[in-house]
């Protein structure tokens, strides 16, 4: 480990660090534009210049590896002058239009110009101007402001895995653009906005709507996929203005998907903001008392499996727990959290979480995907896989439909029965798994939602058992698509026959009532003649045949518990109040239980959580990736040959919030026109 | 850059040279050959590159088209518009400028009747200004095709253009009585040494 002197202070740092990182460890702040912890080093902005003893001129600290005995100065007159010089050059062609720039107030260029610049410049010639570029409906460009740090280009290539962004021409004619002005076709594209150190790339949907300093910032958890990305919800008054990522190295590093970032306009549309009761076949506005009474009346005498419930993909654990309690008070335990019918087994936690952990991908040396498309199911996780492929040459094999995952995959075909061959050792993949030190098998909902899902789960488990276990390493992983799923399974919300069974029984008139807790990914036509209570935030599929609607809070409007796909328990925070009459789900259920005559035994979130921890002890273990005991799960059976259908067919429309979001609709439309355009002009 | 209607394909000679360039690099590093291959393609396509060529080469080398385009636009010797048979590239950088490159440029403009960046109606000449050609010692310098013409005066420049126009043979290198970049006339230094040698 090299020891170096930084500003007169000796410090010993890890091998392979850069001088810039060492300076940071020593507490010396180094300004920078092109350097970014999570991207490759470019060394092209020169803002990070420091003095190194015996070097004839200042060095770019971001691109200089540390060496033993180096003497670095970051606070000398020379360094000050160097920074002023670089700053002055960077500003030569910069329009200095901060008052009309959305980046204002959170701009690296602005901040560093104040901290390290001269305060005035000597450039009297004309500045260059660059035409706006098309980067699709999410990223707004103002390329005159670009300082050519190339962070966006490196991000696109290294993290998003798309090579369409680049820097054309050179010198002062350099322009950042996409190939032929196409949109940036990535589910991760919004991250370039955070990366761009100036206002060249800003958020199009958020453009000119707020200044960063007017926003209230709430740290929360995302529910658009099962990753549990750490987010910050920026609000003004009642409105969610934007969503940004927070740092969590184990989960989302510092990225979020475009859906996480941009579906938020859907939070203010198609909202259920007052209770409804069906009168004469028509949903009619009602007050809470009327709605509760309607439910209580309809459920009078309901008992046991007369009553069933299905919980949706964005349901929080507290609401599911309260609904389970409500059903239990009617002696029913028919509540299922698997809308898609995935054959997940709640009996063994290791059987439904990502045991290697999301960060485990950084260590894995072989990845087998089974019926999972991480690019559309969890784009941020997909970026981690991309990094493993690019950085360490990890092989990814895929059983499932062949899609462009942004990296090379060994396509084994989409026939699930290959699993049997792998298990019996007759398939080449068996050897690859055996030879790997830390192999991962990632099972997706596409595979589990088939009728033979239980057998697939069992086969995957057995393969993992045989090939994917090592000291301190469990290579069996389930990638969920629903933010609520692991929490639901932790609460034991599975039933024989699953959601389909409930629907069938409803269609056959065997059920008295069905509760839908934000369940919108099912075909509700079967509920036409069954008394249906919908508790949720948006008017989507779930309300189609509802007899009573109880308006609830969306994820930004409640403090709640979510468990991500690796079993990590996280708490979201309430950023704004739910609109109108809508209330937090568990409080609705608690109030309803009162009217129905068996009051749920808690009246605060804390009390609820305490009781929940008795049923699901894991829910009390915040923010850690648990190590689950290995066990047996899945059901032995025959895997039928035949293709595995993808779990998600449109990334931009997977839930009620995304479906009403204009921005998500724009993303879909932009892709459609691009495809049409391509056949029209390139043919 | 614009498309062109015909489908681009390496001619057999281009393909052979391209293979030779690729073979210079270790397996899997074929992308390193992108610059010579762009040049070969440009030669084959009368001196300029099209979107089709960019994509053809991207495919040939297993690169993203954007990455090929980045290279092709970074270096000024790749053209993205059609050029005339003779691409007259007048050096305008300081040493040439001090030695009268402005006069050379003006002579070209006047004689050819075109401005910088334009091509004559007969498709014979395209006029460009370029940065230092690396032959400052013989300034002012003009590059035409693969040849340098040095020590030019407006008169010799026009004569050169006329010869090219008429398809007559031209002599590359200094247009005055000088051997390569040796001193004009006779040696002015190391005379003893020079004397002994000859
Ligand atoms: S657009 Fe922004 S991130 Fe991209 S090169 Fe320019 S300044 Fe850097
Ligand atoms: S941060 Fe070091 S050169 Fe840009
Ligand atoms: S300045 Fe003209 S050749 Fe160098």
C-alpha cells in the first residue's frame, strides 16, 4: 500500500487508487467534471489538476495512479492558477445562461466556477452555438452548454449498454449526439441528466417547472420494479415534481430506471380520490361511512373461504398485513399476492429471494437466466450484469426468449425442459456451472408463471443445489417484477390455486366477495357477478367490476415497508398527502374492520409493524441482505417443453401509475415512430 | 453525411487491403484498423464517405456505427460530402500563412471560381483550407490527393491547376529549384562537412 504526502500530510492508501481518490481520502477537495466514480476515466476536462513534486507541470489527478512517496500539493498558488485557467477555458464557449437553465442551483459548473474560477473572463470573441439534439422524450438538450466531459457517452456505453451516443467532430466543433439523431433507446437514459455536470442534458418532462431549492426532498423507496431502488422524491406543495436516485451501493448504486424516474406524472392522474359505491349498476360517489357500510352489509355472514383477496404489485407490506388480518377476522386465509400466478413457494424464504444478492452479481462468474429478461424487469440490475460482462468477461446464458439485453448472451433456447438436461448433467451448461466458482441462476417470473412453474422452480432449485453452492455463496436467485411480492410471501400470502383459482371460483359463483388491494394486472371480468371491493390509488383494471372503491394512497403518499427481490426490507417515506379523500391503505382497512365489528388490534403504524414482525420476523430487519437457510421448495413434476413467454411485454406500462403517465406514453410512442421511420426511410 | 443510392461493398482490392490491415492487430482487436479501412473505403468511393459506408465498416469490424462515425468525423482527412477529382487542400497554419498562403488561397479561388469548401462545376476541383500539413519548412504548402506541392507562389499554383485540369503530368514536391527540404540554392551551414562529402 503506497504512502504519499498530500498537502504536507502523510497518508497510506489502497493500491490502484488515483491521486484524486487519495486526495479525497486525505480530505482535500478536488474539483472535477469528467471524472465519475462509476465510469471509466477519461481525463479530458483538466479541472482536477494538482501539483506533483518533480513533475514539470500540474498533473490530472483523476488519471494518475498513486505511487509510493508521491508528494502532492492541492492548495498552492500554481494549482489555484491552473484551476482558474481551466475554468476560464471551459467558460469560453459556455453561454452562462444560468437564469434560464434548469440545472441552475444544482450545477457543478456553476458551483465550481464560484469556488475555483476567476470571477471574470477575458474572452471577447463570439461564442459557439450548437443545435439541439433529439434524445427522445426524456432528455432535453441544450448542447451549447456542453463542456465535452463525455460522461454521458461513457455512461451510455458502460452502464446503459447502448452505443448510440457519441461525440462527433472535434475541437470547438465537437457535438454530442445520438447516431443519426435517434432517441436514446435505453431504459436507463434518464441517468445522463444526473451525470451531466452542466445544463446540457436536463429532464424534459420536468423542464422549467421548478427550481431545486423550492423543493421538499423526501428519501424513499421505488416500487416500479422489485429492486427497491433508493429514491428521493422532490415535491412542491402537493405535487411530486421529480424523482431522483439516492446512493445505495448494494441496491441501485446511483442509478434508477426511466420508469422509476418518470412515471411520477401518473401519480396525479386517474386518481381515486373519493369512495364509490355501486348503486343500480353504476359507481356513485359516496362518503367513507356509506362505503364501509356497503362493504359490511355485503359481507354480513360471510365466512371462511367465501371471501378472498388478491394483492397487487405495488402493495406495501402493512396494507397486505392489514388485509390478511381483515380476512382472518372472517376466518378466511384466502389471500394471494401472486397476481401473475407465479408458482412461488412461501414456505422457504431462500426459495423466493435473490440469495446471492444484487451486489452478488459483482462477484459472480457465471450467470444463467431462466425465463427472466432483466433489461425490462429490472434495468438497474441489468446494468450490473452488463458491468460484469464488460468488466470481467462473465458469461451469461439464457433460457428464455432471446432479447437484446445489451450484452452478449449464450442463447440456450426458450425451451424450459433444458433444465432437466442441465440437472442430469447432460447439458454443457452443467459443466459451466460446475466450473464456475460463484455461479448464479436467476429465475424470472416468466418461467414461474407457467402452469409447470412449480416444476421449473424445483428444477432450478435442484440445479442450484447441485452446482451453485459454495462457501458463503448461494447461487439461487429469483428476480421478481413486483415490489410487493417478497413482502407478500413473507406474510404467507399464497393459496392453493392462486389468483387464478380465486377468479375461477368467483366466475363459478362460489365466492361471496373479493377484495382487490391494488390488483390491476389481472383480468377482472370473472368478478362481474361477485361483490368486489377495490382498495387502491388509480382507476385501472381493478375497478372495472368493483362494487365499492376505497381510495388509497400511492407509494409516494405513505410510509410503508417494502421488501425487495433479495429480501432486503426498506421503509418508504411519505412525501405528500394522498389526494382528496384517499387515505393510507392500512388505515382504511383498520377503519373498515371497525365497522365490520372486528377491529384490527392496532391503531398506529408502529403498533401494526410490531404485530407484523411477529408474523414476519424478517420485516423488522431493516436494510440488510439476509442470509437465508437453504431448503427444499417447488413441486416435483414434469416440465413441458415449449417456449417461456416474457413476464413483461412493455416496460413502460407495467402498472397503473405508468399506464396513465404521459411521459411513459411518450416513450412508447417515440419507439413506435422510430420503428416506422426506419422502415420508411432506410428501406 | 448523406446516403447514396448504390449499395456499398468493398471491391476485391479494398477487401484484400482491409484484411491486411486487420491482420496487423491481435485477434479481437480488429477495431484498431478502423482508420486505414475508412481511408480505403473513401478512396474506393471517389474520395468521400457515406452513411452506408460507415455502417458497412461498422459491421465489418464489429463496432457500433456511432463509434466509426466518431472516428470519421474527428479526423479531417475523411470527407463527408462529395469532392472533386482533385481535392486542393491549402495549408493555412501560421508558417504557411507567414509565407503567403493567403495569396495561394486567393489565387485558387480566383482561378477556379469557387470558395472554400466548394467544388467546380466540372467536378474536377474541390478547394479546402487545412491545418498544418507538416511540411512547414517548404511553406506555403498545398496537398492535392496524395501529393504535396511546396514552395508555391500564386503563379506556380495556377500553373499547377492548369496542368491538372489538362491531365498533364505534374511534379510533386518543391515547385522551385530545391531538393526536398534542403536549403534553397546551396548549403548555408556545415559547409565544410558538405564540401568534404561531395
Ligand atoms: S452533454 Fe453533459 S455529460 Fe455529455 S459531454 Fe456534454 S457536458 Fe458532459
Ligand atoms: S476530472 Fe481529471 S481531467 Fe477531468
Ligand atoms: S504550416 Fe503549412 S505545412 Fe505546416
